[in-house]
């Protein structure tokens, strides 16, 4: 019997073990998925929306319970885990309320012909999702995939098997027919092998670039549609006319939310020389006020990182920066305690060649670099393989919009940091991925856009 271990990052101890699905079980689940789709796609959108609303009700009713599961299995602090669940409920309501409108055929004028554009679901979507937002990463995709009449197979991260199983239970409790949403307890290699299966029609992947590239290659080889979200190294640009106090107050949670394990978090703080000292001092001061400890304690701001290997990777990135001249302003790092605790670290005198500037830093490390003007800020922000999100701070809205228009990203926050919203498309450019989730743009990613012309 092969199992997946669920480990509590706060203690490093095994919570439980779950049995992995056998090859025969997986094949059966794929057959069920394909068979169910033929009925689900014909279900009236109003009936699908009613079930989506039921998911939202269950999420809200049990948000504390689900939040505690997230905190225990993944390490997210409870004050962020519960809102994650609540936000998933809001998202399901959004697509339940808007799916019918999104599916309305669009008339197309072409002379005297009666032409229109029709939207049809493609079938079974294989979702391969990461651990850092155990509910949101799954449900943000499932909400519009299912609303459109598709069905979903989930391969969740092996770090969060209990969350994966609980999510499937939610759809069962809501009354979804068997096979609409199924959790596969399999390894990554097995998941990759499913892309070539006839039952799978599309892939939704969130994770690292290397794995995402392999998914894209496999999907392309088998002529399957795919959407990739591959992380980022988001610039947080503070111009010389910014409200420094507000930028620092927002910048700290933007970097350290979810213990820094967030794809859309601020990763590179690019600050105008004229206000760099003031911003840095305030940023370090606010960082020092963060409470580190038990993720289930409502007062905790920084919990554990998810695994030992993530701690080691972050340590290597910081050591690289220091060896190349970076200065540590807030002395953080690995803590002498059980579990995978790493306290926040703030770096100054950061150079472009350092790994903290070239790679995604997935943990509580904040590099700050000063620039002469907005031209240099834009150049430095775009000097990255990634292009997910960005943040621009200025009291001149026109100036901020001008800078934002020059940034090579999929999302920009003006005097705010980027957060996913159901009504806005989520995704990036360059090595941050392809395609979009959320909004009508994400909704249509897994729909066949069919042109119909009637003479």
C-alpha cells in the first residue's frame, strides 16, 4: 500500500496517512468523469448555479473548521485561513450569479446573415494545484469550470491531501452528481501521464515554472488546451511622491502574507532614492512588530513554512545575497523551534545579480533596492523572467497609470497590492504563465467558442 503523509508544518509531525489511488481506481474515475460530463453539460445553467450557491453556503457555514484544517496541514495562520475560505464562497456566488449571462450567445452582424457565437464546455479538466492556498487555488478554477458545464479531476499537492479530500466532500454535500468533481490521490508523474488520456480535454496548472513547462509540452503534444499560472517576482514600486507611510503599511503584509509563500506577493521593493531611507526604516519597524508562532493562534502573523526544503531554498537565496554585498536590516532566518519556522528578513544594498532579485523568493524575505527615478524603476521591474503582478505607489494617479502601462505584467495595483477578485482576470505574462483564471476571460478558457451562421 502506497500512502501520502499529511504533516503539520508547525511541528514537523505526521498528522495522518492516506492511501494513494491505484491505476485501476484512477481509470475508473476518469471513465466516470467522462460519462458524467455528457449529462452535466446538458444541465440547465440555472440548476448548475443553484449547486454553486450550495457550495458557497457550505463554505461559509464551516469556514472556521476548514480554516483550522488549512492551518494545521499547510501552516497558514488562522487569521488568513478563515478569510481564504470565505473568499472562495464569494467567488462561487459570483459565478453562480453570472454564469447564465456569460453563456448567452453573442449575435454577430454579417450582412443579411443570422450569425452568432455559441459557448460550449470542452469536457473533463485536469486541475493540478499547489499547496500555498489549499482551498482557493482549487476552488478558483473549479468555480468557473463547473459553472460552464465542464467537470473536474483534481490532483492536489501531496502536502495537503486532507484538504484535497475535504474539498471533494464539499461538492458531495452540496448535491453535485457523482463524477462532477473528483480528487485523485496520485503522484506528479501519474498526473502527467493523464494528460494524454482521451478522457482529459484540458489542463489547469498552478505551480513552478519547470513543472509547468512540462505540462505545457505534454498538453501541446496531445492537442489539449491548458492554462498555466507559474508564480512571479512581483515589483513593488514606490515613487518619490508616494505616501510613504501607507506604502510601508501595505508593503509589509503584501510581502509577508501567508509567510511570504504567495505567488502574487510583493517580491522586489523598488524605491526612489529620495524616500528610500524613510520607507526602509518604516518597513523594518513594521516588520519587527509581526507576531511569529502557532498558526492556530488568532494573534499570529507569521506561521511556519510548509516544508524543510522550502526553508533551505530560502536560506540559500539569502546567503547568496549577503555574499554579494547585501546587508541584513531585519535579522530573521531559521528559528530554533520545532517545525519549519523562519522569521522575516529584510535586505538592503541589493543588486540585480542576486538570486533574491532573479528568482521567486517563496518565503518571508524582503529585498529593498533604491533607484534614481521612475525610468530606472520601470527598467528594473521589467528586468525579470516573470510577469505576474506589480504594485505602483504615487499620489499622482496619472503618473502611476503611466508607470503601470509600461510594466510587463498581467496585473497591476495602484496604491494597493494585487489580490485575486472573481470579476478580474488573474494570470501573467512571460514565465509567469499563459491564459487566465477568474472573470469572464477565465470562464471562457475552457469553453469551445463556436461560430454559427444561419442562411
